[in-house]
C-alpha cells in the first residue's frame, strides 16, 4: 500500500500536466548594440557604428557620461559617427537610440582606450571661403567627404563679418553642418572677419552662437581697420573672453575650453599691433603667408624660411603657439612640394588658405599632392634663431 501511495505522488508531481500557465509571449527587446569599435584599444580617429532596432531613428553618442559628441540618423551606414579625440586614453562611450519623436528607446556602452594613429598625428587644415558655400553644386556633406578622403583633419568655415547674423550666415548656427564634418573625422572650426567699425561686444556674440553649434574653436581674423590700434584689439579680445566665460564649452574638445586663435595677413606686428595687446587673450596665432611673394632664396631653402618665420614671432616675445596659414598662388595648391616642406617645419596645426571647388578634379589632384596624412614634423628649436 505504501508503494502505491508513493507511485501516485510521483505521478502527481512529475507526470501530471502543470497547472501553472505559460508566460505570455513578449515582443523582442528594442535594443542598440555597438558594432564598432569593439572594447579595448582603438586608433584615433574613431568611427562608431551600431546595430539598432527598427524603432530607432537616430543615435546620439556620449562620452564619459557627460560629453555629447554628436548624432547620426543614417541607418544605411549603421548610424556612422566619427570622432577625432583631442584627449587620448580611456573613454566610456554610450550610444543612445532615439525614436522618430526623439524619445529614448535603448542604450549601449563600450569601453575603449583611444591610441594615437601614427599616420594621423596632425591637425592640418584648410579654409573655405564664403563664395564657395553658395557655389553651384556645393554641399557641406560632399565637401566633408572629399576633405576626409584627402586626409584633411580640420576645416575653417566662414561664419560672417562683424556682428553675427545667422540669417545671412546660417552655417554659424547650424549644428547639422558641424556634425556632418565630425562624422567623417574632420574637425570644424569657425572663422569670422572682425571689423574695427563694429562694436566689440556685439561681435563677441559670435561665440554665443558658435558654441552651441558645436564648433571646436573660433578664429578671429582682424581686418585692416585694426592696424596700429592695439586698444581696439584689446577691447575686442576682452569682449570675446567675457562671452566665452559665460558659455558652457565642455565637451567641444573633450575637456577643452573653445580655443580662440587670431589670424591676420602676415603678422600682427607687420600691422603695427603689439603682441602685448593679445598675448594673454588668445590661445594661438594663425598668420597668413603668401607663396606668391616668396623670394627665390626662400623657395630654394624652405627650412630656413620656415625657421625665420617662427623666429620673427619669438623675437617679438610671442609665447603662444604659432601655426602658419599658407596661401598658394591659387586653389590648385600647385606648390605641393614647397608646401609639404613648409608645413613639415611649421607644425601639426598648419593650414592652407585655399580649398578646391567641388567638381574641379584637376585642382583636387594638385591639392592631394600634399601629404595630408603625415605624422612627422621637425621640432622648432629657438636656438636656431639669431640672438637679439
């Protein structure tokens, strides 16, 4: 009898159908997952792509829980976004998937250690001119891709003259433009032409527009009205510093402070502007140097020429970095060999004040003749300068 009861118990707990209902079917989780990069070491610049649920319309990329780098809505490329990290090393990246209404759907994280790319240890750049932005066939996306394919790391975008005007110069305020350049690894900078006849405080409002548009920095190009007027330059730069102090610039350089560079044709002291009027206010100088005015001796010995250019700044007491902007005879960059030699001696932030027009293949062939991918730069040694 005891065995019969035991068998019945076994049937009750093992052989009988369960009375607990099956869990209800649920829809697959709406997820986002990093495809690139994988965790670990990754060379700079970094390209991010994700695999995302069909409900996700855009992906926002955030570094270290704080710095929003940019976003992409291009599903066909895996929501591709590129970043040239100014601060190398360990970063935690987060991809935030948003639906068509901008509401949060899902997120994913990846821990990476950003290493320098030996072939890209530069910030060599090129300048766009205002008339290029309105030329037939021009689009920011096409220009960004062409520059990236060539190896250009930085682009200086013209954002206006004097007091900022987003209606007349929409590129100043359009974050889609800067995101587009960043997405392919080209760092967007704004450059404005300052006018001595305009109010300094009003002109400084350019920064208030450029920061939320996610430019990486601002170049202040002094017009001829500032010649010999150190007080006007000091007033302009003081206003710039004041506005910058009011803006949240974190994240633009992953910890940078939205650098202010100053540019002039040739050097400020050639325009009778003393360096003490600007040395404490700017983060660097970008003087333009015309190749059409180069002497035969300068062309024959570009190393000596580049050294003399930098020595002239040191002789005036400049302590901030100097990054020369070379102006070739035309947009073709036909002096590729000379420019290569000069840039190799002028530092990793040198640039060209000329960019070919989209569609001008001959000009792009010449422009590409420069080594935009270089990582070797001759160190400047002030000991090579003649004693004062």
